[in-house]
C-alpha cells in the first residue's frame, strides 16, 4: 500500500480501477438532476424508440408500399407529386 493511499491500493491497481472511485450523480456538487428526472429521461427515450419502431414498421415508405401492394418507388413518386399531382 502506498503512502497516503486513500483506497488502500497500490498505484498500479488504483490506475486500473480509478473509475470506480469517481463521484457520480448526486455525489457531484454541480448535479442538477435527481433520480426522478433520470427515470423520466430514460422513460422518454424508451417511448421515442417505440415510436421510431412504429414509424419504421407502419408508416415508412416501405411499409406503405407493402400495405398498398405497390413498389416503394411508387410511394415515393406519389409523395413527391411526380405522379398523382392533383389534390385528392
């Protein structure tokens, strides 16, 4: 054990494990978030991913093409008004 070793480790071992001893979250004086905020952020991120999956599976050009039994390029042309340019 080195002189003044706060964690009872030799320098080499402390170097390998130093991230274990770093202050995190509420231990930091500049922390602005509380555990409830963290839960809300992570919940919002899960909802966002769920919406992205829904969009990918149900509302993407590929999904629309499959739904209407047409090629994906047909959907792209409709959306860019290359075909069916009049208002429907």
